[in-house]
């Protein structure tokens, strides 16, 4: 199957997305912000459809909208209850805009389907280059804020007392999440980003309580699920997204079945 260029590009794109999604998703799950990550993908749908409507690249529209939404959600602060309500309102507005943009130009229905459910086999070489650059920037940004991010996640009151700005950390992290979500949508679509961003990370947190091992395991699981999903799609002719989501869910449920002496995974050491 590697004789075909589109398969080689698909494996490369899937690898980039898996590494970024695994690393970023670990902190997303650790911070109990999975809903925010899920909402960002839906917000990006409006940006992608709006970009198609005016003749621009849907990928960059997806990135722009998710990035803007991530910053706004981060500015809402650390009050999870109030933030979840605001996120839900933003999510509803974004989906409504996406429906409006599609209704104005129905001939883009095929592109809309790819945005909703992903099409890693359709990633172009130019998009792959953009994904590589954005992926590298995302990982560098995550590494730069990892220490204050972990401090603010595990001990928010103490972190704030030590001078760490919880709001600034939240804004920066959700900006990184937004870029990761935009990239993951190229593989599994905006409706199923949750599986790739959250599934491997949640399974990793069930299997280990060590920070370094947890991030590495989340990245490894995301890579295996993505690449194996592409292989199974090639063999079976079933959608790649289906296989990736199925593998992600299966690994997560298997991780839940693993008995641990402490009764489950705790916070990373």
C-alpha cells in the first residue's frame, strides 16, 4: 500500500496528528476539560465551512476559528460550571453558523462530509506541510508552559498564591488545544475528534500515574490506533475514521478493566 503517494501522505499526516493529540490530550483529560476540547472541534466546523464559502482553504478557517474560540474559553476563567455553560452557548452558535454557511452553498456538501467525519486519505502534500509546522509549534508551546500548566492543574490554589496566573495558563493551553483539534479534525473529523484527543489520554491515565510515562503512553496509543486504523481501512475498504474510533474506544474500555492495587489511576506523580 506504500506504493501509493496518498497512503504515504496519510500515514505521515496521521502520525503528526497522533503525536500532537496524544500529548495535548493528556493534559486536557488531566484538567477535566474534555468538553472544551470537544466544543472547539464543533466551533471549527463553522470556520471551515465559512472559509469554503468565500473560496479559502477550509483547514485555515478551521485553525482560525478554533484558535479564537480557545482564547475566548480560556478568558472565561477556571470556574468550570460557568465556563461549561458559556462553552455550550458558543458551541450552539458555531454549529448554527456552520449550518447557515452550508445552506448558502450546497454544492460543497462533499467537503462538509469530510470536515464532519474526516478523510485522512484525502490530505494533500501542501496541507501535510502546514500540519507539520503547526504540530511542531504546538508541541514547543506545550513544552514551554508544561511546568506552570501542571502546577495550575494539580494545585491551583497554591499555584495562584505563588504568582502563577491561572487565566493566562488556561488561555495559552486552550490555544494549543485549538491547534491540536484543528489538526485532528483532518483525520477523524470535527464530530469524532473526542475519540482521538481524549481516548488515548484517558486510557494512559488509567494505566499509569507517572507524568512522563503517561504522556509517552498517550502518544504511543494514539499512533498505534491511527496507523492501525489506516491499515484496516485499506484492507477492509471501510472508513478510516470508523476504525480509529473503534480502536480508541476498545483500548479505553480495556484500560478500565485493568485492576490496580490502588483502585485506579491517581494524579500523575
